[in-house]
């Protein structure tokens, strides 16, 4: 990696309430988030639009959505690009917007994400297109099944970890999400609730799994000059960016209990930022299943391999703990409209760094991290944000 | 637009034969093109991968293809991004790769495109997802129908243009494509062939329409330092980049006979390059239907509005004419695997600038242009390449 051309700041964020949005169309949902972000930034125009979305073609029979959204937002004419990497589409949209500003191509870029998953298609089938069609999905396995294999292996390798520890991830994230007005499921749950919920794929039960969600999120990225001129919010700079891939099929991996794409994307972001895991004050990570949060927090370097679940048990990832994780409620409680998730993570961390998170505010964080991944970590994107 | 951070060069190109590739999988097709480009460049690694593809989810039940391809190419681990803007996906992939190099993020980026359209899905239905689902496709109209309305309006507004002139676009492009070993349909056709071919949507007949194709193309983008160090080919720099959008629904447009996204994307690219339409020596444009090439060559500034068809009749767009257009055979004869088309245009122009186009070589071109669009120009991407 060479020197990055220009510094990039998050100058505006927008995210409406997520859930089953039966009364809104795909374009309604996205534009609502975009207008919130534009209003928050206080800009009178945007130069370009990047949208992360996994499967609008399969869910909504609409490809070409970047042009659709530019028009519906009232800015037709500007360049607009959709990027996709399954559930990491949102993270990659932010990374692509970062490059658009850093390269000198444009000064003010809206990076957003959207997914409307409840519109009729079989979402389990659609999500399975993020797995290897020829070696996994063809044989009938779905994502809960893939993550269940990962969970079983983890529990086998690290017998100090108990089944209850996985449940504690969901309990913590629902506790945070209950304080987030935009979360899909705003209620606290108990370990007993998790352990008695419907079995999905042994050992994972319904309350170990992130839900199916309609939703969008958007951020405005801009140069330092634009941020300083507007001077509206505390300056939040993207100081680290990383992206990496892995085989999307699990059977091709050396290990089921560590995600190399997460390690590599984090390494790049830490290197660009000149920071270490110990420097992070708050993090949003990809808890599509309870086991995922545990493995990811280890691969990000917050905890030693095999100690992630124990850290949850000890309260280290709670608000007020050593490293608060998923203060937003995470995918589990906030919801997981797949293409929007990576962008919503940037929304949460930006608000935390600004001190705008209300009841779930971490105490004066200076540096935050987001980690968003596709499939069973066939792709991963990490961003590090710093309050200037 | 600010100053672009770093210069970007096309240092390698790859494109295998296109057609109905029943004996190859989606991943086979892409990797074959990527290996050709890597070999042509003479690089021993790539830092990142960008893939343009419109609908692998709908055609092949496989999203998340950037990770799939990175793995299958033997470079798993590197960042990989899919970008989509319907039939302009390939052009946007090159633009995104350009930003990745220009921003300082990476030095050597592979930008490719792929579509495998013959795998079973109803391709007319899939292509219709590039039109407005709520205002166009829902009512049953398909792309030949949309372009037929455009053609009828053009013939009405410019009565000097004859139906036969549209046919001459297909005749010229098949003449060029017959000399391109990688074209799907390598045979010359006559005006009579076009006018007696099956009616698709009046006035457009089968031989006015680009075909359904399986295919891929790839280019390697790199910094000036990398290009100079390898010193393998004449230096081909991307000096202009433009992208723009329009409503994707035709009924929202002011005019059917001019594409504002084409004009805007061209304007950006000319401005960045400091060049005018008169400076272009060879061009690849998006002739998805015969009428499209005529309108696009006008909107690019090669000819006055209303004079594009007459220019074809007068031989101005032939090899040896004032401005040769679609020396590759264009979408019509070479084929149109939608996500790959914009990348293949860069392949053709790069080879023309290098002087490697054999029987269809333009005489010593110094500057070439590519124009790739989505839907009925709901998006358009323009690149200008210069031989240094």
C-alpha cells in the first residue's frame, strides 16, 4: 500500500428504523436513509453515490439500483455504483467511497447500503447464493448449517467455552439493542430464552441467529477541506481501511475456528492507521450468528484465540467493559438487511465518537473499529475511525 | 473533480473467445480471461481484484463472486469487489480499479468482467431487471421494445435517416467482427440479411440486436512506476474517466433521441483528459441495438445530432474512415456478455493503441475512447486511453 492520496472524513450519517417494512418500497427505504445522512452532513449536493446491496435482483427483481436510487433521491446524472460482496456489500461500499474521495475523483460521496428481504422470495435460498453454489449450496446446506459446524468445532477445540457463553453474545447484544431506537428487536432476552428457543441447526437456536430485515443506512464521505468548511460535527476520520477474501467454501479452509479474511483485513487497517487492537475503544462486528462474534473478536486481536467467549462471560465486551462490542445491538438485535449492515456499523461508530449514542454511549471513545463480512467470512472489510 | 492522485496505466489485457460456452463454468470463463491478462502484463502478482457482473445471482445462483474468483484464480486473500450497473458493470469495474490505483490503495489491480447468460434462466426476464421494475418491466416491456420506441422516434425526428441506415451499423460491425478471432459471430452480413431477419420489436429485427453471450474479459491496471519497470508494451494510460446516470425509465426522460448520461460521462472524461471529440482516433461504443450506436456517436460529439446514421452510410465509422467505431465487431458481432462488455472495450482499444489488432488495425491511433452503458442509458461510463 502506498501513501493514500487524500484524507477522508465521515461528515454525515443516516439510518431510519429497521424491521419488516411492508409499507415501504426498496427505493423508499434507501432514499430515507440518504436524506437523513445528507441532512446530518449539511451538504447541499453530493458528487457521487455508492450503494452496497447483495441481491436486489433476486429479492426485488431490480438490478441497476444505483441509477434507480440516484434518480429517486433527486440527483440523477451523478455517477452511481453498486458494489456487492454478499453480507459485506455495505463495508465494501464505504471502502469504494473512500477510494473515490482519496483518489481525487470526487470531494463529497454518499456511501449507502440497502436490502429489502421480506418482499416475497425465499430468503434462505437467496442468502445461500453467498455460499459456494457448486460445492455447498447445491448440496442443500444453508448458512445456519455452515455456522453450526463452526460452532461445534469451536466448542470441541475449546472445552472451557460452554454453550451458555454463545447465548451470552445474544443476551448482551439485545441489552444494547433495547436502547437503540432504530433496532428491529428492542427487547432484552435471557440465556434461558436463547437455550429454549427453536433449534435451527444444532447447536444454534433461533436466538443465536440474526434476523431477516428490511433496512438501509448511509454515510457522507468527504475531504478534510469540506469537513473543515462545514465544521458541523466533531471531525471523524477514516484512518484505516482493510479488505480481504478467503475461499467461500468451508471445506477448502485450513481451520474452521479462525477467519483468515478477518485477520488480513484487520492487519491492513491497523497498518494504515498505525494502530493496534489495544487502541480500539469501541467496535461493531459481524455477529450474524453468536459464534461469529466470538471468533471475529479473537481474529481482530481483542482477545487470544479460544478466549473470546470467556471474555463475553466476564463482561469485557459490554458497554463499560474493556472493549465494548456491538453497542448498536449488532446484527442480532438491530437487524441484518445484508447490504446495509456494513454501512450501519459506520453510522454507530461515528455517533459513538461524536458522543451522540444516548443511553448506550461508551465513555469518550477516540478510536472505533467496524468489521463486516460476507458468507462464512469469504470476504471481510475493516474500517478504523478516529475522532480528530 | 480535483487533481487525480496517481497516473493509471493499462499494462495487460486478456479476452478468450466468446460464445455459447456450454462446456465451461462461470468461474472457468472468468479465470481464463484473468490469466491471459496477467500473462500479457508479465506481473507475478495482483494486489486487488474488481469484477463487473450484472446478474450472477439470477443467471447462476451465485452472488459473492469476487471472492469465488479470487480463490479460483489462486489469489485468495486479496481484496475483491464486484460492481454492478447492469450492462455498464464492466466499465464501472475499470473505473473502480482506476480509483483503487489512483488513490494509493494498491499498485496493481485486475479489473475484469464476466457473464454466463446461457445457463438456464430466462435471459429476457433477467435483462429486464435493468429496466425500471415498478414502471417498465412490471408492465411487460423488454429491452428490444424500449429501444424500438427510441428507434421509431429517431426515424420520425430525422427523416433523412432511412431504415437501411440502421442496418448498416450491423453490417459494419459484422464486417469488423469477422476479422476478430474472439467474436461470437464471425461472419459478414448484408443489409438484405438484416431487413429480412425475424422481427423482434418493430422496427428492430434480429440482426439489429446484440446476441446473448457467455464471456469474460480482464485488464491489469497499474501505476506509472510499475508500467515503466515492466517496460513490456507501449505505454497506454487512462487519461480520462467519466460516469453518469439518468432515470432508468424512459417515460421520465425529456428526450428519447439523446442520452444525457452519455453526454455527461463523455464531458467528464474529455475534461479530465483535456481533449475533444475530434482528438479521438478509434472508439468502442455500446451498440446493444443498431440505433444505440447512432445515438451514442452523436452524444459523444463525433457527429451532430441527427447525422449519426448518415455518417455510417458515408463510411465515416469504418476502419479507415474519419472515426472508426467498434473495430472489435462491437456488441453486435463480438457478443454481449453484459458484465464483460465494458472491460472488453478497453481490451480492444488498448490493442489498437499498441498496434496489435491485425487485420482490423486502425492506422497508428494515439487516442482511443470506450463508452459502455446500462439499460437504455440509465448509466454510462466513458474512458479515454492515450498511447504515451
